[in-house]
C-alpha cells in the first residue's frame, strides 16, 4: 500500500531517504535536500558576499549537482557569489575527454563561465603518459596529488578566493577510514574539516576549499540528479579499479547496509578525534621549487615529477630510503644548463634533496 509523505502528509511518497529513512514525496525531498545544504553552508560560514568561487567540475554526478545547487542557492538566498566552473583535464583517453563534454553541457545549462586546465600544460605529463611509465599501480596517487595542485593553480589564475568541491559524506568517511588504516594523523585532522586553508598568506598559494556536501549521502545526490533530470557522466575512470579507495568503499557500503547511520558516525568520529599534547604534527610551509604549500622542503608533486624525469616512478610513493634516492637525485653531469621544474615551469637547477 502506497505511503503518504511523512513531511507534507498529503502527496504520495516516492522514495525513502537513505540518511533518515523518511518516506518523502518528490517536492519534499527537494526541499529537505536543498535546505540541508544551505544550512551546512550557513553554519560552516563557507562564503562571504563578493567571493569569486571556483566550482571543481568533472562532469560526474557530484560536481554536476554541486554546480546546479550552488547556482540555485546563490540566487534563492542571495549569497552574492560570483560562480565559475573549473575543470582539470588529466589526459585520460576514453574517460576525461568524454566527461569534459558533459562539463561543457553544464556550462550551457547553468550559464556559468568554464575554464579547463590540463596536466600536460601544467606538468608536461598526461595521466596516460604517467601510466605508460609507472603501470597501473599507484597511478591514483599521482593523479590525486597533481589534481589538487592543479585546482589551486587554476583558481589562482582565475583570481578566485574560494574553491568548492563535490566531496560527499561517503567520500569523507572513506578518507577517514583510509587515514586511520595508514596511521596518518595529520591528514585525518584535515580531511574532516568542512573548510581548509586560510587564504590569508597569498605567498603560500593557499585558497580555502569548501565541501558543501560534507553531510550529504551519495545515494541522495544520485536521486536528486535523477529526479531533476540533470545531465552527468557516470562512467568510472579506467584507472580507478586498482585504487586502494575502492576496497575501503566496498567495506563502507557493507557497514551502511547494516547501519544506515554508519557514514555520519564515521565522520563524527573523525571530527572528535584529537592528538595528545606533545605529539608533533607536520608544519605547513612552502615548496622550495614551486612555492606550493607543503609540509616538506620539496612538495610531493615536484618529487613525483622529478621521479618521472629520472625514471624513478616510485619516488614520492614509497619512502625515499627504499629507492635509495639514486645518487640523491644528483643532476646529470652531462647537463649544465638549467631545466624547467615542471610543476610551475620555473627554472631551477638545484637537485631535490629530502631529509
């Protein structure tokens, strides 16, 4: 027997929310979904009037719904934001080239400016080039490091002072579990923050990043996109099946099937975990080569690029002692002229030296 909506009590319910288990009609689901994201934005103090906001757009469900919601709420609640779409082309044939067509459709649908930056232009390497050299293992690590830096560089180029990403509650819970399993205390603290980066020191190239979907379930994002008939790209990255995150995602789905609140429970656990006094955490500084924010003298992107150029693809993936740094990355004796850094296209002939 059909149920009436538990909110309006009149219309027939068409779905049961995965987060709350409430039976809702379509219009009440829209209201609850949009209102919760608006409350997250207001309570988290994510924006201020006049901000120029770069929306990380990949063409997937999360970024497509994010672009739609940000435009909708900006107009409905008069946030006073200047919204632009920023896409990163990793250079993955048969995946990113297709998804970028979806991003271009989003640009037309939402009438938002779009900028596309590529790994090839920024680093001199596409992901296809990297995978040819390193194989299918650890390629997601390269992509994650490069993509994060590319978004920051793109936002700086567009003079944006805030970046929003479509990371949802499932993504954050997965990241918390991964950092717990790796014993990465520093990242565990950062990954639970709804807003990271102060943006106060422009020399560090730090632009605040916000996650309006921090408490939004992936299933509800999919349902919202479906009912709103939003156009998004749903094919998984061809290099993703070997990613470590995939195993954690499967584990999280098993937990959720037993306890629907498992995702929010894990996020809450990550938020309340604290480090004992006296425990020393890495101090954020800037990379000596590209001036990007880093807790080491040389940022991970520069280390990885150096490894690719030197034929040491594991550099930056495993501890430097395991690859013995191959002559501590001494510059080739046959080359005396300066070479480009690759991460920022500056010239720097100093070899990388890691402690």
